[in-house]
C-alpha cells in the first residue's frame, strides 16, 4: 500500500 | 496534486531547461559535472521503470519521459557534441561515483518496501538522487568560480527538493494515513546537501556579486 502511494511522485 | 508538488516539479523542469539552454547557447559545459548528469540518468532510468507497467496520469507519464530524454540529451552534448565536449573539465570531475552507487544499492537491498526487482531499483533511485549532486558540488568547489547559469541550475535543483518537503508536510496533514519514511528521510538528506550552497548563493545575490565559494 505504502509503496504504490510513493510512486505517484516524480 | 497540490500546489507545492506542482511548483517543485516545475522548478525541477526549469532547472534542466536552464542547463540545456546554457549548454546550447554558450556551446560550453564548463563547470558542469558529467558524473552528476550520468547519476541523474541512472536515477531516472531505475525509477521510471514503472512506465512499462503502471499508469498514474498523463502528467506523470509525460514528465517522466521529459526527464529521461533531457538527461540523455545533456549527456550526449557533454560526451559527443563536437564543440561542447571540448569544454568539459574532465580532469577536475573526478568524483568516484561507485562510492555513491554501491552504498545506495546496498541500502536499497536492506531498507525497502518490498523485495522485488522494480521496488528495490525504485528505492535505489530515491537514495541515489539524494547524493547525485555531490560530484557537481565538488567540481564547483574545485573550479571556484561559479558562472551564473550553473549557479542558478543548482539553486533551482535545491529549491525543487525544498518544495517537495513542503509538499510532504501538506500531504501528511491532508491525506489520511499518508506516510513515506524512505522518501521523507532521503528527501531531507537531499535538501540538506544544498544548504551550504544556498548560503553562498543568497549571500552573492544580496551583495549583488558573482558567486564564489570559499577555498
């Protein structure tokens, strides 16, 4: 869950 | 997406445009570290592997492609362009990048969200980005004189990171359960790396002088 949230930034 | 994040991304983009314009207009890359530019290329390639398997938004995809293309364009200019490559300070740009790459990779293997290839590479890119500016700062320290455009480039790169910090504070208070320890700690380290540079940049600006670094 945490991992995918981080990927929305560049 | 909040205004701080957007401002951060735009500052990042602008920093790259400033560097490319400097290289194109002056046909010179004096004072620019190829090692740092290559580290950024490694950062973008390892981080944006998700281009192949996930779609977040058009904005996200376009920005990722722009960052990748511009990184390789800058490297091409410094390595292959007939005129520009002759202005590269090869003898001064001697930072041992393996001293950055290896520890970041080991750390990514030890501290990550998930033990998968893409996740470890993504985490590696976060750690590596935090220190990728170091060869550039060392080169600056060695050559002493900082030309305006190179100074502005580094200042904008640092500002982009500072804006991301504000973005994370904003997200922490507005998004329920939003926590990103790996990104937060690395981003804070990355911003701190610029503090010394910021000090001399602002001082030169206030005194209306050309920027100089102490010996």
